DNA sequence: ATGAAAGCGCTAACAA
DNA sequence: TTGTTAGCGCTTTCAT
């Protein structure tokens, strides 16, 4: 075990009282320059670190941020959380916080875990991901007065400004993707999305539809909705292309569906399209820029996860520090990573 | 904020002393049945939770396990850590531990983080991943007497039994993959690996070579080594197939290289091979069963990450509980997930 | 600018 | 079997 160095050891070696050491650490400006320097030297020499448990007992602050780690559902999008987590851990450390992990299968068990965690480890705040309509987790934390940030905007209507949030502008992303395809000469651009009702999915569809409409193209009939699996994406793409032979490009709500779309677009059954427009193979664009996209050469929209994580920490830290009433949300733009598929 | 319920509140409501409540929680068998029940009822009623910070000050135990989260290098294998982390968080929670995250760029900074963490949050133990030859992190922790488990065996020679470890038997995996290909009628089976020197890579190559030799096939000249990127895998596969036209299958050290191999195997330049053996397209098998494998239909070896994580927690918990001198390591077998590619 | 006292919530040791 | 005492390491009064 590491030999425990306490504030008393530092005080003794530096020839001051324990309180003075504490002051140097927490209220440096109240200590005389010379004393401060001497104390800091001893701190470095002895490798002294403030003991969190003791500090927490006094101050009630744990300097812990809790976040849930999901069981990777489909798996294909798991790497998004992975990269976000890394960014969060990194940013948190820079602000003097550590990240505590927990799991939960649904909102109910997650709220139960909130209680557990708050009672035992007392995290100073939470970062919520995967927000949805009527999210009971946000209401619960709001009710208890526990600070939190969501990565994902509050999709419910009016609750807009009740808590800080960070999100990536999905509509801006699909709009950029659609514009990219229009510029490349495509006109009948289809959309592979999720069923209406998920805020994220609807938002991404909206960006595509709006951009198409702005270009004078009616998006009606060019959209298909399905669950988020490769096979589903392939079927939906097939259906769309079969029903509208003019379709030469697909914008997709996720890389999973895009990979399915790519399969359909490259399948022998559709080879005749190469004859129709040999200069213009069916283009496909995905969302999230997962490792899969990179591996199969899929053009995709990349979320600025590092920045998003940094923004979450910054908003949370500010909420914890001051008595910040309400904070402006942060909306970041995804960027298009162009590869062979478009 | 949640209204803080302390042990004193429980004691008062239950009409006992604080110590009795503590006994009920920590040494139940020393308390009279009736008293215990009454106290537990009050605990449930009041929603009391033991405050970790206070307990930690007394016992010196934080019930925290620390693990590093990597910046996803290539990204394609990032999901392995992701799934392992989830399993670890889940298993830890079942044993009354929480997982604390940290980042580090290399061994040196990771060791510095050990000091930070041990001084401040005092995690009870560490889980080390990505172990390698002469790992200074293990030596450092060993030197300080800090409990830890590694996910990955100690690749250095003699240090075998100096700390508990869990690993997946890579050689057994590639052996199974090679056997699968032999059974399917392949004989000249190539291997796409990493440069010699990485324990993991050498181990996986060994399983392939051994199995081929056992089948009476000389593995010489059938192996290529390269860094872990899709493009490198493609080039290596092309080189191997060009130099040995008899090659009809590839076992790969990673999904990244396998995806590259798949590209090469399916490329037009190699179409002539279909004429030579039209019944036997070039088969490819990867390692790690990442989402990419699933997306592109790649047969791959799946690591039992949930079990591995559970074993890590179990070994660490045992090391923390008793005065277990040394513990038998855990070596788990990967399983072959068969898809279109083989 | 510095020091002394008190107490955060808990449990190990001891007393009853 | 249950209760009392003390103290883990720190910071927030308050006094010097």
C-alpha cells in the first residue's frame, strides 16, 4: 500500500498548522506568498494528495460524475458511446472530476440506481444519454434537485430550458449529406429512417426532407422507415429502389441501415441500374461514422463526440460551481466524412 | 437534494444504538433475529444507504475498481473494450463495487494516474487491459502492494504467478478456425497477422500454425505480418494470394485485417480463382467478432467478454476479501461465429 | 496571516 | 446481545 500522507504530515514538515495547509490548497490567496510556496514544496516532496473521502465528508462534494454504460444493443452504434465516454473521462479529469459507471436495463432501474448511488457514493452530477420523449429520469433528477446534463436534447415540448443539454444537430447533418448528393448530380435522393416517434430519427429525416424540398424536389414517397438492423435496411432500400426506379442515392439515419442500403445497392439484382446511369452508381450516406463505415468505405456523418463530452463536463461543472440559474444549451454540427460510397 | 438519512436516524426510529444498526449491516449474525428484522425494516422504510465516504474513512476500503478507457486507436476493435466495460460494471455492481474510469496515453502517465487515484479516491483495486512484455504498470502495482487483475496474461516469462489474470485463449481460437476451414475442404490456409513480438498476435498465429502442421500441411510461407489496418490487410492478402495461388482461405489475427482480406479475396483481379475452384471461394475468418464482422458477414472468433469481466471481478474481489495468497488464472475459449465469409 | 476546535457518518475496540 | 467511546482526514467556524 502507498504510505498515507496526510495534511498533518505536510503541516509538520512545513512547520505550519494543518489549517494553513488546507488554506494553501483551497484558498491560496489568503496565505502569504512565502508560506504558500514552502507548503507547496512540501506537498510535492511528500507526494501529498487530498483524500477525497475526508474532503467529501466535510464539503459534501464527491467530485464524481456518474454515467450509464449501455449493453450494446445492435452493437454497430456502440462505438459512439465508447468514444463519448473516453472524451468525458478526459474532460472530467481536466476539471478535477472522475467518472463513475453504472448500468441499468430501463428507466425504472436507472432511477433506482440513482437512489443507490446518491445514497452511497454521492456523485455530484449525472450525464444522461439516450434521452427520449417524457423521460422520467430527467423529471426524477429535477425533482430531487440533483444536477445533471443530458447528451441529447429534451425531446418533450415545453421542458426546453429546465436543464442544461448538449446535442448534435442531426437535421443539419442530413441536410449537409443531401446537399452533398445534390451537388454530385443526384436528384431523387431517398431516406432510410426509423419509425416516426423517436426524436433523433425524426430530426434527421427532417433535414433531408427540408433540403430536398428547397431544391424543388418533392420528398413524398422517397422515405422508408424500419428498425435499426442491417437486414432491415437492405429490405427497405430494395423496396424503395424497386418502387421508384429514379432513386440514385440514399441518406440513412444510421450506419446500420446504410450498410444494408449499400448491400442492396451493390446487389446483382440491381445491376441493370448501372446501364441506365453508368456514370452514377447508387450512392449511400450513413450516420455516426462508426468503425463499420470506415471498414466498408461508407460515407457517413461524424458526430463531434469529444467536443460534446467536453461541453457536458463544462455545463455540469458550471452548474456545480456557481449558482448558475439556467444555461444555454449546446448544439454541435456533425461533419461529413466522404468515402467511396458517395 | 435527497434528504440525508444517517445511521443515527435509523437507530433512533428503530429504538437501538447506532452501533447495533452498523452490526445489522456488517455483522448480521451477531444481532438478535428480532432486532435485526426491526432494523432492516426501518432501513427499507427510510431508504437508508451506507455512506461510502464515511465508511471508507473508517475501513480504508472505497469499494471502487479503477480501469482505463482507451482512446480507440483504429476504432475497429474499440467495441471489445466497450463490451468488456459493460460486463465489468455489471459484475462489479453485483459484488458491491463500482467502476471508476481514467485515461492515460502510455504506461508512464498511467502510473502517474495510479498515484493520483490512490492518493485521492483510494480505489481498492485496478483492472489492467492491454498487457504487454515487461509491463511496468504491473511491476509498479506489485511494488506498492496494490491489488489488481489483468485482462491479458503476463506475457513476460517467469512472472507467471505474481498476480491474478484472466485471458482468452487466442491460440485455441485460431486453431478452431483453422480446423473449421480444414473440415470445409480447404488445405492451403493462410494467416494474416501482426509483426512478431506482440504476445497476443504470436499466440494467435501459433494456434493456426500448429493446427495446419497437425494436418500435415507446412505453414511456411503461408503467413504475412502487418500493422492492424484494413488497407494493410488487403495488401498483405493480395501479396500472399499472388505468391501462392493455392491459397483458398485466410485466418486473421483481427477483424480489421480480415476485412482487408475480404476485400482482396472479392476483388475483380482475383476473379480467375473462381474458375480454378468455382466451388470454393476464398474464405476469410477474423478475430473479435466486432460489429464490423456482423455488418459485412465475416466469420469471426468471439471472445466471451462478459465471462472475462465477471472473472476479473471475482478474482479481484477474492484478493480484496481474504488473504488469498495466489490465485489460479482464468483462461477462456473464444467461440467461432460462422457467417457467409467461411 | 495563522492556529485551535469541532464535527461530517461511520465502524473497531471495548464496556456493560 | 447491545451501548459507549474514539477517531479516520478534512474544512468551516471562530479566535488569535
